[in-house]
C-alpha cells in the first residue's frame, strides 16, 4: 500500500484535544513553570521515567499521547506543520506534515519508541526539535536551481 495522507476528521480532533489535556495535566504534576517547550517536555519525561512504575499516576499510553500531542502542537505553532493522519502498510497514525518540504513527524509514536521495548531516560524532545529545525532551515532556504 502506498502511503496516504488524510486530513484530520472529528475523531482525530477529539483525540488531539484529549491528548493536549492529558499532556497539560502531566506537565502540571511534574513542572512548576507554565511554559512548555521541548526542554520542559524532556524534564517531564525524565521525572515520569524516574518514578517507580507502581507509583506512576500516568500510564505509558497517557505519557506518549499527552507529551506527543504537546510536542506536535509546538511544531504546529512554530513551523506551521498541519495535523493529518498517515496511512500505510503498517496502519495509520496521527502525524504532522510540513507541506513546503513534505516532512512528516509522528510525535506520539516518537514518545512510544522511548518507552517500549525499553524505557529510555535520556532527553529526546530537545534533540528532535533541533534536528527538525535544522532540517526545515536547510530545506526551506535552498537556492532555486
């Protein structure tokens, strides 16, 4: 199956709204500051990951969904990515698309990959943000041939 890009529908928008709400609740529990950026998301994830598994208020699914949605919103606001749904032979996944470059980011999936199969505790939101920024700058500032 060839990859297909679909616009967000009502169910997708509800998924996003729920994820943003969960993400803000997670951040409120672990952070004192109100500004949420990539570095803050790294701190929240590290604090959640360092807490004993049995004492965690939020599940791995909550963290992937919530922090992934918050990271996606940062991309959407800063770089004008648009939310979409990507469908391919592996299934379908909420994602962000930069139409100018064709770049696709799947933020919730990126968080899941830091939880399963083995929990990783090193920062990843900030390095991802830096890589995406560099990629977009490189590909949007190309001289015309």
